[in-house]
């Protein structure tokens, strides 16, 4: 088990991660609204009205009309803004804070928002398909956060991330190590404990969606796996600027080397 603390990964395309910050604020406000400042009846009504209930989606049951807040289809997304307790919220938002900014940078503001909501929906769908008759409401951003983690894993596996290992040992590790471990853990728990108190299927659904969507939605030219893109302009510059230490630069008659691809 690890807790992400910080990564040294500068933004390249955006000035600030506005969508990531907004999502975190909304989640905290939603938690306050149904948590410390809410009555138990209000909190339960909000969870039933905004949480994702497979039995409602797959027509095994109907929600009391007095509890309906949004159309059933909207709960594929609204459930992800609700959390049962502060630690659940804090862990999800910490992952989003550390990894979300660079994924938003790679996709752009609008496409990152679409990406996040689609990962949340994929997590809900995976949860519902596993037990379509379940009447227990699913809440939490874990499906969407799983998609963000998977996207970061594809985009920046070589970036050093400070993580707290076993809740006590701070280590700077290449992102691929803790994130691969975390992703593997979600799949392992999904197979080992599919009906437990944590919806591992929602995590797996978010991971799969994140891996696919980041490839489709990233900005043109944004590489995967921390690769460096050599642009045509850079190649042209190399062709036209001889090495100052070469015989050509020193006035010798030797022809300049051809850096381009032979034809």
C-alpha cells in the first residue's frame, strides 16, 4: 500500500489545472453537504437520489418518487461526487491532486472533464454488470480516480513520484513502480473479493476506461511513456546548422554530413 505525496512533473500546455481543482472543490462541498452539517435523513436521501443503484438502472426495482433527484442515467456520474466518510474522500482527492494535473495537461481542460466523467461512468457500469440486482447505492470517486491513475501510468511512467510506502516510509520512485503495483492490486482484489465492501469492479472499470480514453483524447503530439518527440523543425535545424567543431565549420573542403534520411 502506498500514498502519493508529490511528483516533479511540470505542466507543459496549461497554466493551471482548473478542472482538477474544481472537481476537488465540488467533492469537498458535496461531502460537507451530506456529512458533518447534514441530518441523517437528508444524507440518506441524497445518497439514494444521487448514488448509483444497479437495481434501478437495470429495472429490478424502482426508486420512491419522493427520493428522485436526477434522472436515473445521471447517477452514472453523480455518484462519483459523494463519499461516505472523510478518509474515503481525502484519499481519492489526494490521488486526483497528485496525478490529475498532468493528465489534464495532456488532454486539455474540456477533454479531461469528459475523460473524468466517462471513467466514472465506466466504473459504475462495471459495478452494475457484476451485480445488476443490487439495491445498495454506489458512491465515491474511485472509478474516475482509477482512470486518472491509469492515464498517468501510460503518460509518465518514468517521472519520479514521492510516495509514502506502508504509511511511514517516504520514497521517490519512478511512477511505473507504485502505479503498476496499485493497478495490479485492484485487479487482484476484484478476482479475490468481488462481493466485498469495496467495489473493486468499479476500480477495474475505471482503469480500463482510462487506458483506452487517454490514447484517444490526448492532445496531438503528446507522447506516451515519457517519450521525446522529434519534430520536423528540429531535424531541419540539424541539417542546416553544422557542428562548429567540424571541418566544414573550420573552412575545410569536406562536405557537410547529411543528417536527413537518404532518398
